[in-house]
């Protein structure tokens, strides 16, 4: 079955990421989504929560089905049409899946045990995806007999809005499994942009880049160069919109004029080397280099407080706006498999 | 004179940044801009180039004055209305300035000599701004008698579109000079967001954050984790739009849920520390750790080639779109002085 055909997706674990993933899969008209979660009030929670995610997505279906003002009826309508099936056992959820995707606890033992069970009950052809942000597929599959099927599909939160999916196979994962996942998320009309990461590396790529910037950000706040809030303003007023439109390498290719990034590196090399040599080496664990933590946490709490549900919705609306502008300006696809 | 009153700005050096700065200042209806540059064809170059920048700005004036389809007439019209004055000497350019702003070569000797001259010819009340990205005000003012007037106003390219201005005073710069610069760029209706950086530090804040991310990006390409183009896609499909809408600290405050950034640091601390300890330590100068350069340059050239004028215009249109969305969603101002 090709990646652009309708799929039957068994979703295991429906917290924040799982719920958003359900909305993503259900936004494709002919997909069937089987959901399984161990929380006792799961059906009630799903009825209340799923409609919120489905009304947010880049290709929301709420105009086509029940009104968003009657949230429970959307889930009822999806269930009665056979597109959403709520399960009370892993067995029935996976029984006829073409894709099994987990968003469970970030715990290697839990994931290893899950995949051994899934292997025993799901069809052998089913694609096996983990949404983990940190546990490599090669670790998760240690108890599996067939080590060619599992791969990481790491979304950025919330996956129904955020375009990126990092696809990270284990060394033993079959290339056809990678191609299928890539194809599924980049069908024509999809707002998503899957990118394959070639090596299993902690943090994959997106979080490594984010954490590199964050480390310097924490250092600058600790050194009183700038407040946490002003640092956020600096980022939003410069690098954020720049990198929403052009990647870091493309930006510096442009920054170098006719000589491209080579000329840029020659021109800015002195400052860059000085900055690299003076980078902060703060730590987040241990006893050394962690003085920044209380200062940063205090400043961030003072600047933003606890975010209300309304504020979070406003932030997601912003994100959606940026993604919409980006999608209009960019053809989808184009990333290498 | 208050920062929101019309100003008379002497601009010294009109390359890319200077021309964009001229467009920014001229977008305020009552400002008068005096321009001085040593290139022999300056007047001709200005006539051809300034209209391009003025039609790009967030508050373009081209609808109010001459048509963009007859570019030379815009400069003629600005000159005949007295809002733009072209000078052939530094003396006449600075003679009655309320602000003198330089975008000359990034050379400490050149800048020290310039400011010593400017001090002798400009009114003592004039504010002195340097657009440098790397030479601190405390270095530039070494030959000045009065060391309380000069400060860095570091724009991001192109300043007529990009909201950020990093204001970096020297230790001896008077606070009133900092407040004036801050006030000038944050008048009501301005799309710009000035932020004061409290210490003179190489790369200031924006470039330090960018270079921290770039260093890890170069390391990941060197290690074949991802191609340069795919890394750009990852950044554009996740962190770019996220940081266009919310800063890095605000994002993690949200990411931690009710527990805020403290909970986020606890939850992700293990991965973060592992990533920080494994960060690439590539160099841009010297003989060690520079193997990445040819690989990155080759991949970037293959991915993007030399950018045409049309491609650059398209990129700036994208940037302008993101800034527009951001400005609609955000009240301006709010940064601490």
C-alpha cells in the first residue's frame, strides 16, 4: 500500500502529542484512526480534547463535520462514521493497523516492552513509529525479533500545526520503511515537512540546534548581558522571522553577497571565532555551572507567569499564522529522503 | 528635542545597510536625511538604489510620493522637498545634524578617526550612532574628547524590514543617550523593536545566539547527520516559526506546562545535558576543527547557488510577511531600556 493511500493508524498513548497526532491523521479524509490509552476517563477526555486540536489544524475538518461549538458531537460523528475507533485493549487497537504509532512515556523499558507486544499482535506489514524525543529506535527495538520495521517519527509540538517531522531510522531499519514515512507526511496538500536524520544522535537535529542556542541564552542572562525577556524580544525581532523564511545556511549564503557563504565566513570569521571561543559552557545537571538556573527561572516566571489556556491558544494561533505564510511562500516537499 | 520629534539625520556611508537605514529614516514623514558617501558615482547609485529600499519598508512612502516605476523621480522629489540632501563633504553633512549615524568599513582605525572628525564638526547635542556589528563603542571613541555620546545601534539586515536594533552603550555613554535611541526607534507606529544590551560583548546578543546555533549546524553537516539543505528545512519547519512567535524562554515556559520552564528543565534536563556535552566545537579560523568548511560551502553552493536579485527580493518579501504577521499579533514596545 502506498503512503498516499488511506491508512489505518493505531495510536498508542493520547496525551498532548498523541491527541494532536490524532487530529493530524484524521485531517486526511479517508484515514481510520484506532486509539488506545490507559487513562480511566479516556473516552470522556477524548470527546472534550480532540475537537480543540481538530479545529486548530492547518487543514481543519470542523467545517465539514459537526460544529466546533458542540465539541462532543464531533467525536460521536467520527465514531459513527467509522473513522475513529476507541479501544480498551492494545490487541484490538493494533489488529488491522497499517501504521502503529506510540506517544507513551519516555522510558526505555516501557517502549521495549510495548514494541515486543505490538510485534506479536499487529500485522507484519504494519509500519511502527515512535514519537520519542530522545530514545533511539535501536534501543526501543531490543526485544523485537524483526528489527527492520521501527523508526522514530519525532514531531515538534503541536504536530497538527508544526510542519517538521524528524524521521530517524535505526541502522537496521529498512530504507523502504523510511521512504513510506517520508511519503506519508509529504503527500500533495500536506503542510508537513518530514526530514530524514541519517544518524541516531541525542536530541536528533532540531533540539540540538535549539539547545545550542538556549545554552548561550542562559549564559547571557547569567552574565547580566540581557534579561530573559529582552533576549526573547531579540530572538523574535531578528532570527525568528529570518529562519521562518530561510534556513541558517541559506541566510548566510545570501549574507555573503556574490561570494556566498564562503565570503560570509571570511568576512565574519574573526568575530565568529571570538564568539565561539567565548561561548558559555553552562550545565543543567550537576553542581558546576548551574548558577544560571534560578536566575533564568525567576526572570522567566516574572516575565510570563503561568500561561493561561487563552494565552496558549493565542500562541498557537500565532504559530499557525507563521506556518500559513510559510506554506504559501514555499512549495512543500523538496527535502531529501 | 524628544526622540519622537522630527530628526535631522546625517548618514555616513551608504552601502547596503546605509541605504536601508536611509529608507527607514525617510519613512518618517518629517525627518530630514543628509547623506554622504565617498563612492564617485554616489548620486547616480542613490537614485537607482534608494527607491528599491523605500518600496520594501514596512511603512513605505512610495504611495504618497512618486511612483516606484519611475525610480529616479522618487529621489528627485525627496531632494526637491528638502527631505533628502546629498553632500560631497562630511562637514556639510554633519553641520546641523541631530543624529550622526555611520555605516562605514568595519575597521577600528577608520571609525576612531571618523568620530574624532565628527566631534569637531557636528553640534555638541547630536547623538552619535555606529551601525557596527563588531567594534564596541568604547573602542571607537578612543580619540574623542567627550566619551558620553557614542553608542552602537546594531541593525539586522535589512534594517528597513527587520525589527531588531541592538543598542549597546559604552560604559561611559550617558543613559540619556541610550534612552533617546530607544525612544527614536520605538515611537508609536514603528515596526522596530530596540533592545538595550547591558555589556559590550563580541557579537552582542543576536549574533552570539545565531553563531551558537550555526556552530552546531556546521558540526552536524560535518558528521553527516544531515545535509545543509535538510538542516535548513528542519530549522524553517520548527524553530523558525516558533521563535518568530515566541522567544526561546517563553516557548519553554509553555513547554513545561503548569510547572513552566522549571518543569521543562527537569523533564528535558538529561537530554539537554547530553546534547550540551556532545556539542560540536568546530572552528572557523586556524588549522584545527575547520574540516567542515569545504563540506558546508560545497553543500550550500549546490543547494542554493548564487542568489539572483529576484531571489533576494523574494526572500525579503517573505521576511516582510513574517514581520507583518508578528506586528499584527504583538503590540510594539515593551522591551526594557
